[in-house]
């Protein structure tokens, strides 16, 4: 009898629908020529005018009238997608219907093929009888999770097998105190979650991608993720713990799934560690005003209406938006993406949420997703030349127009040095550079809660979501201390060199009597980042750092006692302007002598110091004089034997200088001639204990 009734319904309904809306029975009730979204109690999902209050799933108006990128292309509403011939992240190649075999709603398996019995479950067969079932189990006041999903009518929004709590007005009132609640899970083996339904067509974007049509790669199983995680717990630490905190309650822009529908006490609260990220945290289900069915205008501003920063609370407009990468005027802009509408500074220039953009690509490098959703591998340990940052800060740049990064001597010293002009070149010079593998080894062992084996070594000094272009008024900075990775260092007055010490004197700007770092008349360090405190996070008297390049441990540095630091000279100094011999207590910044990335000189020594270039290339410790002579009197004999600070009388010369040439009648004519290797006595932490007539005084 039931089957006969079904045939009767199909016989009556189908002629009407085929005449009205090309084989889509759903549109007979859920469509409107006006802009209202609830009519006679029916939720409207397709308006012919722009809807005034879109419901939770969005509205097919946008995909019909504004383009394929805005939503799902449904039979009876639009033609098939003009660009995509298969579902992204899957292999489904049939246009969607609202329900049935090729739809989301209702049943999709053979048991629902009760009408035409043609092997295809259509819209009517899929939802047959569902509208008349008792759905009280889906309402908050009469919730029964065990009963949910047992039939189509008892499934969340007729999505067979899916569980949740249905809002009475389909979120038309747009309030976070009364809204849909979506079933989520913290693992991939659940089939009752809203995201598991999405995965049936987009399997590569879920779990391990092993579902039919998937790529066998998927999202991954733990951080660092390969694609944006879904059905994964919102972390209860770091920036994510801020979602649900004061001033950041549950947002309908970025909703979360609930693992336990019974435990929802306040719909406006989010509980990191218990609530989960889901597909609908970012996307609408039907269509939206924005590309990719996004809930906000991600292409133009990833943080529009909160956007990404609702979950990524440390990457908002006041943090990432102010960074060199996130700036909307000069920020990151990957070649090819601006052509399809991505604004400068958009997250997608570095991160491909699903390892694809615009449906197919530009394809990630090597064709597969990379950790942290990056379009290329993050870092190839222990390489010095395989680093994601080089993809823009290298000789072949993905950044539109390329990126020029000169060394410190030019950028902050004014020298006419045009090479290196990329970060890649600085790290791959023949002289010396910070060893990336050594950096990673050290920071992951020293600060394991911040860095791990997957981290990019550049992030030890630069947080890419915070690093700013250098500015003086107000002060801005490109560096973050490894001890405080989520805070820019050097962007406040108490983080500048004049705050570190009142005895700082900036060196001269190149060929000028103005001063570094900006060529101005300011020389007291009030315009310079406190690099001493910054560098001392790693280079201090306690840390043991192994150098692969030097094949030894680096020397400890205690800037509080060294003479170029806060320690005073012993008796006097012979020094060049802008320094004065009348003062014994100048304090230098690390960058007054050293490049931060690399140099053609050993020990990262700058090519230009204190207003001029060093007079030779420093290839060994015997050539320190090229550096020292930029500030100090370079007459070795005067410095050591005649100046008012000279500690060594001119006697017993051979003890230090060694024996001279052998005479024709035996013996030696005289002692060896200077200079002695400077590094015997002068290095970080040194005293003159090398000298046979040593005094025990500090010599650096």
C-alpha cells in the first residue's frame, strides 16, 4: 500500500515540477521571487532577489546570479560548473541535486529507490515521508541524540544519519544565543558529523583522504596539518584558547561543532579542547556572497567580520594586518593569485587551505600538500638552501615584483653594497652565515613548547605573522624573541637601545656624520631595536650552541661584563669618531659589527662599519684588524706598548712575538715581528691569559 501511495505521489508531483523547475521538486516550496527567506513557514534557500536575511545554509541566489564560485551548482537552479568537472578533493563528476544519490539531503542508498526503481534515488524518493515525521529529538528542549539519525525525518535537516540541534528559525535572527548546533567529533571514524557528510564528495579534504575518491593524503592526523583540519578539537592552548574568551564568544561567522550535544549549557560559549573545527566553520552549505561559499569575504580580507582571526586570535587586523606580510598595501601577493581576486596580504598567498586554489590550482609545489598548509615544503633539514621563505625572499620569487633584501650594512648603514640582495644569497654566501640546521636544533631543544622539528628555522627570530617593515615613528620591527614568539620585539620605547643603556653611541652612517640606522642626526639608540637583549636569548653566558660550520661550540657571551658591552675599559681607549677617547664606557649593539643573516666575511662581520667599508675581506682571525680599524687606532705597537692604556712594557719581546730569524753564526738576530694573531687575546669573553706576560685583564 505504501509503495502504491508513493507511485501516486510521483505521478501527481512530477508533471508539475518538470513544468515549473526542471526536475527539482524541492523548489516548489523553498524558492521565492521576493527577498524574504521564510514564507508560510517554509525556509527559502533560493530567492530571485538578493535575500534580506539569509538562513544558516546561505542562499542559491548568489551562485545563480553572481557566479559558480559562490556555491553548489544544483540541478534546476544553475547549469553545471563552468570550470570544475569534478568535485574538488574528490572524483564525483555528476551535477548535484538537492537530495538523493547525487544530493546531500535524504537517503542516497538503494533502499530509498522506491519509486521508479531505476537505480538512482531522486529528490522525492530521498525525502519521502520525512516532512511528516516527529522530529522532536532534534530540538533542544526535547533532545534525544540516540533517536537522531535513525530515519531521514529524524536526521539533522534531513541529512540522513547526521546529528545536531535545529534552530527554530534556521538562524534567520542571526544571534549567537539561538542557533543550529552541529555534531562534531575529535576523530575521523565518526559518520554522524556534518563534516563527515561533506567528506563523501570531498574526501581528500577530510581525515587521511582514504574514502572513495580521495587522494590517500588528506588532512593528516596531527599538527602540522597538511590541509585545514576538520573534525579536530579546537586546541585549548595558544591563540586558539582565545576563541570563547572575553570579547570573543561563539560566532556565527565561524561556528564550531559540539562533541556532546547534551553538554551545551550556553549556546554563546565556545569550549576549546571540547568543541571542534568543522567544514561549516568556514563555509556555507548552499551558497554565499563570497567565493568558495565562504562565510566572510576571505579573498579581500581574511579577517573580515572577524574571519580567520575568530579562531586564529593572534592573527587579526591589529597583528597580522600590520605585519609586512599581511599589509593590504605592500603585503604578500603571490604571482597568479591577484589575477583571480586575492588581495595583498591574504593568507592564501602562503597557505592553501585544501592544497588547491580556484578549484584546481595553482598547484602546490611537487603537486602535494605541505605541512602548515603551505604551498611548498617548509624546510628541508639540514639544508641551507631549501627553505619556504626563499620562495619569495630568493632570486626566483613567487612574490609579484620580487623582494629585495639588502644586508644590514646597506639597509641600516647606508653603504653602497648591492649584494647580497636576497635572504637566500645572504644565507648561502662563501663567507659565513647563521646555520639554519643549527638554529633549528637549538630552538627546538631550548623552547620545545614553541618550536619543534617541523618549525622553520627562520621563525626563531621572525614570527611571519607579526614581522613588520622597519619604521622609526612609530617604532616597528621585524624580529620576535624566541622567548616571546608572539610579540614583536623593538616596537616600543622600552625595547630600544637607549632603554638598554644610556651609554650607546650609534656608529656613523656611510660616508656621513649622521648616524645609523636611518641616516638621521639621532645617535643615542632611541631609533634602534635593542638587539643585545634580542640576540642574548641565544647568545649568552649559559647556552651551549654547537656550530656545524666552525665544528665547535660557540663562545659564551656576557655583554654585562665585556668591554664592548657594559664593561668599562681599564685605563683609556684610542678610538675614532663618533666615539671619544674621553669615555671608557661605550656599549655597542650586536649589529654594529655583525650581519644578522650572513656575510662574505667570517663570523658574520659586516662589510661596512662606522661610516666606511672594511679595508679587506676577513677570511680568518688574523684579519680582525680590518674590522677593528673602523673604530680603533690600528697601530698595533702604539696600542699595546705606548698608549695610556698600554699594559705591556717593551721588554722580553720574544715571549710574545716569538723568536726571529736564525743568525749565520748561530742564535737569533731578534724576536719575531708583529702583528700577533689578534684572536689569541681578542674574542668574546677573552682575557690576556694567552700572553706569557699576561695581566689577567679583559681584552674584549
